[in-house]
C-alpha cells in the first residue's frame, strides 16, 4: 500500500509529469521569426514551426501588419509567402546607405513587366503575341534583375516556361501584394485578355506607373536583410 502510494506520488511529481504545452504564436514571436529569416516564409511553414494551425498564423499576420503600419518595417505577402521589408518612406536614406543603382527600366522592359504583372502566369510566346515583337532579351533581362520569376512550365508542345512577378517586384514598386496594382483602364484590360490585339507601349506601361522608376529598390522598400547576398 505504501509502495503504491509512493509510486503515485512519483508519477505526479514535477520531475516526471509531462511538460505543459507551450506552443503559442504571439505577434512578437512572429515578428522575430520573420526578422531572422533569410528568405520569405510560407504560412504552412510558420504554422509547423510554431505548432499552431493556419488560422492562428493568418490572425497573427493580420495583427502584425496593423502594428507595423506606422513603423519603419512593413509586412509584404506574395501568394502564400510573407516577408519583412523596409517602409517606402525610408527609401532615400536606405538607398544612400546601400548605394542603390539609379539605372532605369527601358520602355520595352517596362511594357513587358506590366504585361507579366497583370496577365500572370504568362509564357514568352503570349507576351510576344501581345506586344507584337520579340521579347526574349527583355524577359531574360527582367529575370536577371529578379523583377519576374519562373512559375514552372505550361502544358503543351515544348512545355514553355511561365512567368510571373515575385517579391522583388513588390519591393521595388512599393506594393505589399498584387492586389495593390493600379486598376487598368477597361480598354487596356480587354487588350490584355485578347492576345490578338497588340498593346501600345504607352497604354500598358501606365498600369504599373513607375515612369522613371529606377531599376533598383529606390522606391524605398527594401528586403529586411539589406546588403545580404542571400
């Protein structure tokens, strides 16, 4: 009897009791995680790391986005991925610090980028059909500058690459998501839908509206890991 009671006491003692569940994703913890991350994190990944469900991750991201509003850091999202970047208002100062290039996008690059941004995912052939000119060099240039990214291959003969925009596009144009792209004029939008109608250079580039936008993040929104090679 005494032995069984002692065993019961040992089982209930702090040394042998299972630890209480401590998995909780706070806004502070989420901000710290995104701060140290060297790449954008997807929501499922955050949920697995924190031991919480997707709804909790979405809720904390919403809270963090509101909290960061008046500060020097912004939360940006691209599809399922999220990342911290600097606020556009601090762009001039940060650009001087990192020595951002003042090289500007060419008119052809701007036109191609606008088509990809509004029509993505899109193949090179469709871009060329819309523009009416060869776009191989321009697409390769935008890929090199990381303003567009490969989104896998399209089905069909040759399985051509499909292109879309990524985080660098959002950062360099001061957007937090593609939902913030300026609305297109209905006439221009209809031309994007109908690839048989070529779009004039001036018309399509008005959608993105960078005009003299530098081909660097001089619009003021830099990734959190400024100056990093990663």
